[in-house]
C-alpha cells in the first residue's frame, strides 16, 4: 500500500503539464470523502513529511486542494509550521507585504490590474527562500492565477536558442539596480520602502544589513536610497537534481520594475555593466509563458513551491482576491 494512501490521493486537474510522464504540478486531495473522520491536513503532513518532501523534489511543486480544514490564515500558518521548515526573514525583497499571523504574510500587494512577471523569489539577493507557500483565503472574482514554470526547462530552451547570451550570463552574472522610497508605495509592484526592506528605521542598521547581502546603498536627497546588487549569478546549478536552472529575476526586472522611481531598462544589466539584449529578454518571456501552467485559485488551496525548481508570477485580476504567503529557508 502506498505511503500516502491513508491521507492523500494524487489527483489530476485541467492544464497540468506532462514532461515525459512527470506531471507538473503534483496535486494532492483528501484520500477519503469522509472528511469528518479523516486526519487533519497538519496531522497528515507531520505523518507523511518524508514522502511529501520526495514528491516536492520530484515534481517541483505540490497543489493541496479540497481540504476543508483550511479555512483561515491561522489554519494556513499551522500547515506551514507542520512542514518544519525554518522561517526566512523577508529582508531585501522588493514586494510590499504585510504580516497577517505567525509566519504568514500577504502576497505582493501591488494593484490588481498589474501583472507580476516570472521570477524566482528573491533571486536578486544572496539569501533567498528554498520553499514558498501560497494560500487562497479569498478566491478571485476573475483572473489572478499564479502561473508556475520549471526553471530547468527555461534554461534548456534559452541555451538552445541563445547559446552566446547564456554563456555571457553564466560568465558575468547580473547587476540589479532599484531605487527605494522611505516608506512603502502600494501603487508599485516593487514599492517596498527601505524601512520595511531592511526591517529598520535606522539608516546605519540598513547599511549593515545591506552589506551582509553584498548590496551597495546610495542615499538620495529625498530620504530614499538607490540599491545596487551584484554581480550575482543568473544561472545556478541545482546540486540536488544535477541540472542548471534559470535562477534570476532578469525578465521581471527588465519588464516589470517600473514606477515613479525606477526605469526597468536600467534595473538590470550584465555583471560587467553592459546592457542586456532586448530580443533575448522578450523571447525568454515568451518561453516562460509557453511552458507555464496557471491553475485558477479555489478557496483553501495551498501551493507549495520549491524555489530552486520553479519560477512563479501573477496574472491581473478582478477583486476580491486574497492570497497569503510564507517563505522558508
């Protein structure tokens, strides 16, 4: 009898992708319709943690759907804690977020009409999460999916089409430049102010925390700050799966880091300071879209992502929509 049969049933959904027999993402639902007498999701996770870890490693992402015990943000926090992964403080990230409960935050709070481009979470800083959780507390009226795509597939396709470009990326890496205001700007997809970015109101503490990230700060006259990160690798080798991954925020920065302070075309360059070729960037965007899967959110859904295997994004939506998140080491 399979280790998961008492707790979980592996199910299928529309739009799942299939790579040589490997489905993406994996989808788990309750093993029995008798939910009143079945174990809670947190109990099932604790009992089946090794099996779930192996499933995540194999598929890159797991969607948990149909678990009635997931009704609130606190329930979601219990699920996150049941996995036992260490929490990652959100230092250096660009997205505005608000703590909800425990280890749970809002996902990117940028306006609903804005698309958030594909990226690995916090790929532009040295310390990034290994795992991401998303939870649907309020499903969107329309739109608002969180498309996901396998990173090694993107690397392989870009390497095939732009071998010289990818070789230069691997040699030089990338430099990311972003200008932050003092406080958060909720109208911007990268509107996190420096105070919340570095979790301090003290400029000297911000400088210390930036230095630990190998980030350079240049203070501006309006009490904002220009941050320069890099050179930082754009391609990584996933040691656990023995394959190269497209681990960067290049497309996100080049096409989406735009607000009153930032010009996306200046937000990212090669590590030697030279500009990126726009044709390759937009072809990469097309590859990301072509290879992605966007599953419509349902209330109570939990999406677990291996941040080394999978990039994610967000589609525009019609409110209401409330997606919560948690980042883990």
